[in-house]
C-alpha cells in the first residue's frame, strides 16, 4: 500500500475513522477516498459503518444540517429540492468515453479527458465548510453471487440518509471481500447552498449541475444538485455501471419489478416486469394479494441452468402524486404509519402535516413547499400555477414496512424467474395480455420493440409513440444493438427460459373509452401464473398466444368477483391487423436508422411476424376475432 496515501488518511481522519478504513484492507479503496478528500476538501469527515449508531448519526445530521425537517408523525421528515432541481438532468448526464469508444447516437457522451478535467475543476474545494459522509453499501443481497459493494462520498446528509433507507448496508461486505472487492464508486457534492422554505438548504449553483459517468473506472460524479435521481448514486446511475459490467460478464441488469404471483396450494411464481414511466409498473408490483420483491431494478443471472433474480435495492424511492386510500391501500397504510420515511417536495401545513396532490381529505389553502411560502393560486415567473406538491414529489422508505413484502427480499440466492412481462401505453394495437412463442420472439417483438405513448398531462402532446427497448433506453451504457444481443443470448443460454408476456392496460375502443378497468391487471397476472405452470390452454395468433374466454371468465369471477362478458372478450382480444403491421414498419425503420448495430435476428423475427399477419389478413380480414383462430 502506498505509504503516502496511508499517511494522508491518518492525517485527515480521526483515529476512530482511520481505523474503520484500514480494517477493510483494500489499497484501491484507500486511494479513492484519499484522492477525493484532497480534491473536495471537506471541513469534517465521518466514516459510517453498518452500526445502528452510525445510521442514527446520519439521520440526526440530516436534521441538524437543515436538509430535512421533522413532520408531525414520528419518524417522518420533509426535504425540499431547489425549485429548478426537481428531476433528472438528462442533458448534463453524460458518459465519459475515450475517442475510440462509440456508444451509438442515442447515448449522451463526451470526451473522457475533457469531462474529467471539467468535473475536477467544479469539485475542487466544493466541500469547504461541509461534512463529508463516507458510506458503504451493497447492491443486491449481501454475501451473494449478486453482491456489488459500493462506496459513496457525499456532503449531503439527505443523500446519505436516503441511501440508508434504499440500500443494504455494505461495510461488512467490504470486510468480507477485502482486497478482492470490485466496487462501484460515487462522488457527490450539493455545492454551495441557499435557504428555502422551513429554513431547509438547497443547492445554489444549478448552472454548474453535472452528472458524469466514467465507465472505465466505474465512478459516478454528481455536483451542485440534491434531487435524488441525480444524487442517489446507487439508483439509476449505478444501474448504468452495472449494465456495462453485466454485458462483459454474461448477466443482465434490467429496469424491472420483481414480484411473486400466488397460485393454488401456496404456490408462488416469480415474475419480472419492465414498464416505461406512467405505464403501471408500481401498481402492478403492488397488486393486492400478491407479494413484492422489488419495484425498479433487478439483476438476473444464469445459476445452474436457471434464471434467478434479486432486487438490487431494499427500499422504495416512489412517486407519491395521487396515492390514495382507495386505490393504493398498501402504500397508503405505509405512508401514514410511524416509520422512518423521507417525504420530498410536498406541501407542509398546519402543524407539520404533509399534503400531496390527490391526497384524500383536507385540501390546504396555504403552507410551505419547494417554492417557499405557498398559497392557492400561486404562480411561477412564467405564469404557471404552482401546485401544492410537485408532480414528481417522492417518498423514501424501507420495503420492510409494507404488508405485502415477499419473504425472499434479502435471500442471497434470489428467486427463480418463471415469467417476464413487458408493458407500455398502447391505445390501439396490442391485446391486454399475450404470451410470446419463445424467448427470441418475445424478446424481439415485446421487449426490443416496446413503445409507449406520451400523455398530455406529462409531455404536452398526447399519443406520440416513444421507442423504449425493454423500458431501459434512458439508462443504457452500451449500444442498443449490443444490449438486445446480450438479452437474446442470456435467455437462450438456459434450456427452459422464462416465458415472455406483453400486457397493455391502455387499450381503447372505437368510442375512445378504455376497454379495461385498471384493476383487471390482477386477472392478467393470474392467467400468466397459470400459463407458466402449464395449467391452461391458449389460442395461437400471428403475434402470440392469447387466453381462452372460459379461463378469463372464471378468473374475473374468482379474482375480482366480476362478470366478464363474451362481448368484452371479443373486443379486447380482437387482433388488429393494420395497427400491428404499422408497428412492424415503424420498428423496422427505427432499427435500420437509429440503431447502428441491430442484430440480424431482430429483422428476421419481425419479417416472420409480418408474414404471419399478412397471411391472416388475407384469410380473415383486418380485424380478427379470437375465436376465428
């Protein structure tokens, strides 16, 4: 070990904290910590282990440093991000790559040397007057084949506290792996601070906000921001590092929920599911009667010829907008119990109560939110009304407080995957639930070709179809074609890969009305559970296997105590030839023009599906009822 590094750490750290670092016996960790202490120059340094005392210290620091304030319910705190620091900064989130490396036109890159020079200049002395928290975490369960140790350097107690809730503590994992630990590294500073509502402090220099991803050294840099998507490094930022690492080593990192769907005789079949934003991902994971392993990110590995998965996280950083006591009973109960919960960018009113948009009950006329003092009708400088709570307002808590948490959450072996679900917002093409013919067909037609329509409420123009392969486009760190190829090879590496399904909760009829109630997804899950256990037959169509009416009729009665008519079945499961053929044309064009390295098998599978559709159209017409096949 470099003696200069050891001497520097001994000089800058307290004796107690120095011993915590030295106990790990990892020279590369020491060099990393010393380098960024020297660059960022904090006034104080605290090294945190997995101990209850260190966890409590971080919680109290978030209050004492004015990054969180206590709310009325025991354990609840509120945090505000700056008014213009409310979401992921996509334009300034960049991969730092060498000139010889090409990630494709869809990924935001910059020259590595130039990016490092810039971020080092921004971070020089950025922590003056601040306390640096050195935190250790583990992505995936501890003491597992899935485990990835991580070290986070941050001067934000809020960020450190959030990660304590969202991730498994990792100091013991570093001790276990020692010098062999191949760890992810995160450096974050909120920068200079301004005072906001309730006396909370928010990042000031938003013009110098940067989120840079160095794939070569597996380091994430984040500066002059507090918003979780830019600062909680172990979330989507670490996901980008993991996708790159997984691609080199033959496993997968996916933007997927993991859930247990319960069948007869206490049987539980585990599914993963990828859904773009606002397409029902969390509501699927939280279906009443089923159990949740994870709601956002999954690692998948081939272990002894079986595909197994884990939830990378152990908490939820969820959107709170609209959560109510009618549709979201499990989340509602958790959010109203005395427990350790961070609320972010909601309205605080009337003796430290918290209000979010769509919350049942009292609707306050005034209070304090991310904009400062708030009153009904308040507008921003552009004349737009400021809602009580930001539409991207969040909550952060440990999953253990949910009644429906699955007992396998922390199992080092993970769970065996029986099925994979892909779902998007689709008003006119796909049937509500469908099974692919095999892994390759499903991965291409339902995963790689995933589209989702925008909504007027969020993006200003409704019905624009956005290409989003496997719901992972925003987080890829490798070229799209290579990512698709990785998925194809992975599933086909096992003898009996999981079945692949598509779901569509947003199909509309000719009158423009929804063809399904949002609770119907509970039935589609039960049908998929029966299919992966080979207990029901299905109808073969040109695009995949669809349910028989008799099976759905029985399931609607059993699951929802609801009558399901043959007329509804026919309208929902009619195969729409023009729309399906149009989608194939669109996606082939995308793969030819926007994806430079599309595997040949993608075009082959799409052309075969196109041929089946054209043959069926010739025989039956444009709109084919399910009982015609």
